C-alpha cells in the first residue's frame, strides 16, 4: 500500500538549484512538488561561505571585468574540460542572477567608502560605486568577482530562495527520500520514495521530473560536505542503467579543510589576504606560484600544499601532517566582520581564535564536478521527461576543476536557465500513468527493503563496507593518482560491491524509518559510484585539472580532450565507460600559466 501524488513538475532536492528551478516552473503557472531529505533550509547550499561569481565589476579590484573575462577564467580553470557553450550562457547570466537574488532579499556586502591595504597595496574604492554589490578575490580569477555576504553567502541565498518558494505556495515534502526512478527505459514518469518519518512508501508521478540532489563528497572519508551528501539521487539515475554519469573522476579537493573535523575554511579567507604557512612559519606558496600564490586554482594550491608536506615541511599532528592558514594580519575588525562564520567554526570546532592563532588545514574532498550528464538545456541523457541541475548534474560548466564561487552561481544561473527550459517543456508534456509500471517499481523497492530486513544480522555489515569504501577512495583516488593505486581501488571496490549487495541490519530491524535501513539501502548505489570514480581515473591516462596522474603528469589534448560517460548496465559489476568530445566554441586549449606548463606538446 502506498500513497501517491501527481504534479506537473516533480523536483527532487530542495537546495538552491532545485528550488530555483521550481520557482521558474511555478511562475509559469505549473503545479510543482519538491522532495527533500531534510527541511529545505538545511540543504548543503546553506553551508556555502565565500560567495558567488558574477562580473559586476563594482569593486576597485574588479574594474574592467566582463563576462568575457569570467569566461576565460572558467575555461582555463576547467583545464579546457568544460562545455564552452554552457560556460558562455553561464557567464552572461550570472550578473542578472546575482541582482535577482538581491531583489529577492539577499543582503549582499556592498562597496564601502573605505581605504584598505591588501598584500601591501592600498585599495581605494570609486566613490561613484559606493553602495553597489561588491566582490572579493577568489582563486583562479583575473578580477575580484566573488559577490558575498560576509562569509555566509549560501545561508543568505538559500533563505531568500526558500522564502520565494513559500511565497509562491510551492508544495515541499521534506524528510522524503526518492529511491527509484519510475521509467520504462526511454521515459521517466516520476519516483518511488520512502518517508524518513515513518518508513512508508510513496509514489510521485509528474510530467517532468527534475533531479537536484547535490554532490557526493561523503563517498570520501574526509569531506567538507554535509553528512547527507552521499549521492543518493545520482545513484538513483545511474541505477536506471540508461542514464550516464559524466566525468566522475573529476573530484575537487579544497586546500583548506580544518584539521581534524574537515569543516571548510572558505577560500574567502585567502581571498581576504590570508597566507599558508609551513611548520617553520614560512609562507611557501610564492615559491611555487610566484604570480598567483595562495590564489592559484584550487587544484593547483591543493597539489602544492601536498607537495610541500611530502617534502617534509608539514606540521605533525595526531591526524597526519598539515599546514597553517594564517589570517591574523587582517586584524580583528576585518576577521570578525567578513570572516565571522569561519571564526566561529574555528573557535567552536578547534578551540582556536583565528585573530590570535593560525588555523590547521589540509586539502580535503570538497566538490564533485561530475554527475548526471545533461545537455545544455539540463535534459538528462538517456531518459525523456527527466532533467538535472546543480551539483548533482554534469551540465558541464566546470570540466576538471571548478573555480571557487562558480558553484553557488551555477545553482542560481542553471536554476534560471534550465528552470525556464523545464517550464517550456512541461507546457507540452503529458502526465501518463502506467499502473503496471508503477507497481513494478514499487515492488522493486519493497523487495530491496524486505531482503535487507530478512538478512538481519546474517547479512554483511554496511557500516564496515561504507568505511572501507570511503578509505579506499581517500587513500587510492586522492590528489595524486597512479595506475597501481587506482587498480587496487577498482579491485577492492569491486569486492565491496559484491558484499554491498548482501547487506543486513545490525540492529533489530525495527519498523518505521529506521536510519540503519536508510543507510543500508543507499549503500550499493554509493559503491557503484565509487567504482566509477576509480575506474574513470584509472582509464584517463593524462593529468587535467583536479585529476592528477603521477604516471601521466601532462595534459594530453590529442587523446583526452573528451568527457567520460559511465553507464551501469543491469547486473554489471563495473561501469561501461564511453567518451564524448568536449565542446570548444571560443577558446582553443592553451596553457593555464601555473608553475611549469603541464601541457603535452
Ligand atoms: C562547506 C561548503 C562551502 C561551500 N562554499 C561555496 C562557496 O562559497 N561558493 C560556491 O560557489 N560554492 C560553494 N560550495 C559548493 C556549493 O555550495 C554547492 O555545490 C551547491 O550549493 C549545491 O547546491 P545544490 O542545490 O545542487 O545541492 P544541495 O544544496 O546539496 O541540495 C541537495 C538537496 O537534495 C536533497 N536530496 C538529496 N538526495 C535526495 C533524495 N534521494 N531524495 C530527496 N531529496 C534528496 C537534499 O535534501 C537537499 O535538499 C560549498 C560547498 C560546501 C560543502
């Protein structure tokens, strides 16, 4: 027995991307239901700190900025792995989106009539621009372009967006987990979901289904991501067997995860002028990257930190070696005004007052460039009536390295662009309900649940398997990769996958939502994604952006200027990897200009 709901548009995910797309559909007069694991305002979007990129050019250091400059930074940042037609739409729309969010209530930090020292230079703002939306410096950008609200940008954006959702009367069913797509191999009709309040099964059918379930950082042992970011929504699409995931091997490590909780310390801290120091208190980044120093692209800074630690300059700690992030020289006022969230985080979770002491940091898994492959309209490859956007999707704005500040921007820009496409598509779509198909998918889900429950303590231990999966990715598929370690990961994960198909429950398998069952159910899908990351990395015999192969340290445009597309056919033990060309419309592949060139000639 199950309850069912129908709508014009069903959005799975209530973060910034899902809510923004829902707003477009609702504005077009469509009836929308949003599903979320948690109350919308607790989605990971609200944890974003540093800000979003848009080339407004209001601040003195942003003067001369334009969508063209933003375009070049984004393409170079991606190591020429992104879709350039997508990047073009994105950079042109970002200034509109940032102002729209202002109109919807985001209290952006503004240009102030003040003089300020930055890396020894005095910054004098243009009096004409005072009061306009300002921007801070971020990694890999030629201009100061990251619009912010102190260091709580995600919080203000999501609260404003959710208020619009409430105002438009959009229905949200929270604590509701979408588990399986209802599809017939060519078209998607909705999802089978399970209530996280009482464990009952629900069926949602819609003309158009949208997946906006965020990233999957929690496949790694150390991640800055919220605990719910384990990729359940992406796994759901992958499990269909017909939807490909793009570039899963493109995993971003943020240079400054705080040791040992791995909570993020925003790039804004370095954007405001923070330095990285080694065990001797020495500022090492200028030696490696004289031009960009701490604000080279994220992948570059992360590699440089690890290189310096490997050379024996890290600070020893019970949690492994780390370096220091020092913001003391910014002064108490600036820290407590513009970096107040990370100050609270450092005080609360590490007992450190960053006004007086440096913060221990190490590169930590942070973002997933890959995800459900879509075309530039957000339409998912392989199934009709299905769209995806936000971090869950591979739209592919980021290629092999996302620039800081380009992801919050992606959520609201793609939300706007793809949202309009969804609204347009839905106008002409029909709501077809094939009860036999629905029954089949409901039975599938119920069957999976019954099997796990009936195995009980005789089944495999899901906690152990999950931990081993996380450690395998952490140790073998990290910042520096080699064929040997990657092959070992593929083998280990293959074994874990077999075991994950036989998980049981360690507890009493009680009725109701049962958090143990929730985790056990998700596990096989997570391991499939983990193998796909490792296999994609093993096969990609070059280095590009965040994917760095020590045995193939150069970017190889001749053979690898292409995107990985991974399929998981029914009953398979490994993904089937295919490739498609990257769209180059404006900027031919070139050198990124960091340290020594890694481009193969
Ligand atoms: C700590 C941190 C700081 C960051 N700072 C910045 C920054 O300063 N600038 C920047 O550009 N980017 C930043 N990012 C990245 C950026 O915040 C995210 O990429 C972006 O917010 C993701 O938005 P989203 O809407 O795609 O997903 P999310 O905000 O993660 O939302 C996902 C939604 O999907 C729901 N969901 C998931 N699975 C299911 C399911 N099976 N069924 C139903 N619902 C489901 C969840 O409940 C949630 O509502 C940061 C990320 C982190 C982790």
